[in-house]
């Protein structure tokens, strides 16, 4: 008799780009394990509780768990690549590593639904969790960042999407899950806007108006952001899914991009960040970092919905 296979339900790492999102990162108290387990195992029901008010608003929440609390929260060994975000120190810029045990990536077409879901999550966590970062993102015009360029153009689509984002047979205990890296970047818009459009395009590697790719720079010279974020080896090109969003408070002079990358292979995202901050060749860092400063850096694993529910 053949073994019965239980279907693996992925979390919504591939949820459509929405008009608004909340990126909530918390750390757990030593006594917060039980409360956190109850919240993450029941997240699907909590989303339904809030989202039934407007099903067309596409409310969703992807939950990521950090390496520090993984074993005590799940009673499972670590996924094969999961570890804390490693600080990357280049000659000029540093990708910092910051605390975070749980990530709640909340998305919807309506800001009020995102607000209500976050409120209920934090209410249920209570004293079990401390908020490390809470960032509200919004869609800016035609999916542009605050630097004025379309963001996420290289995202995989169709059958390439699960291939790039969901763990498979290589780590079968965690199939259907995804590694997640988040970084919060603050932009010096004044300095950026002092550049000509041609200078900005050379840094990004795309034309600003129509998003068409520019040719790569010659090998051994300073590369554009687009080129440094492209990872190719003997097996081909490796993609990740970016669901970045702009955020900001003009009255406080705050303008930024919240980077969130979902990947089947954590090393791919880490290699992108390394190439940006150290350079390829080393010493020639991504020039976007002269205008964008990384203020956070945290890594999580987002297990399948089936895995999360089983924790209850």
C-alpha cells in the first residue's frame, strides 16, 4: 500500500501586489513561546475573521520564524539554510543585522484591514512579544519606489515562481516553505534628486521612463544595481520574489523602501546582498547605497500553512 501524502499548502508568498502592507517584526520574551505558537498556528483563522468584511480586498498574512526561536516554537530542527542574518561589511557601507523572531507580512487593498489584523495579532501576543519594527508600506504610482523607478520587474512569474520561492525535495520536511530576508532602507532623496536622469539610470541599470534594461557594464568595472542583484552560476540564473514597498513620512523627512525577498535558497538572497555591499569586483559597491542606507536586516523561514497549523 503506497504512503498517503498530505497536501502541502504554501503560505501566500505569491500574493498579488496590493495597495498597502504592514511589515511587523517582533522578538519573543522567554516566557512567550506558548502565546506565540497559538497566534502563528491560528493565523489563517484570524485572517478570515478580519478579511470576511471585504473578500475583494485580498487580505493575507505570511508568517516567518527566525532561527533564534525556531526549535522552541516548532519543536522541529532548523530548516537546512536557516540562520541569523549575517552582517555584511563593505569598504564603505554595511548591511546591518538586527533582532527579529517573528515576521508578519500583512497585505491588502485596504489599509484598515491591515490595521485590524495587526491590532489583533499584537493583542493576542500581549506581553509575549516586543515590537522591533513596524513599517507601513504603500503602492506608489505604477509600482515605483520613491527613487522613481519601477521595482520588482525581475520577479519570476508562472511556473518559475514556485521554483524560485518554495523549498522542495532538497529539504522535504519543510517543503512548501520559503526563506525570507527583510531590510529597511532609508533614502537621501535630496542627494538622489540632485543627479541627472542619466546618472540615476546608470546606477539602477534601467531607463526611468519605460523600465527597459540598459546594457551591463564591462566585466571588472563598477556594475549597476540590476547587474549586481542578478545571480548566475553553472546551473543558470537564480531568481527570488521581491514584494518591496515604499514607505515614508514627508513631515519627518523619512523616505524609504522596505525590501522583502522570498527565496527557495537563502544563499541566493545573501549573495545578492553581498555583491551589493562588497562589490563585484570587491571594492566597487552598488552605487545605490550611496543614497540608501540599510537600517535593519533580519532572516526568517516562512513554513507552509499546513506546517503552521500543525503547531496548534
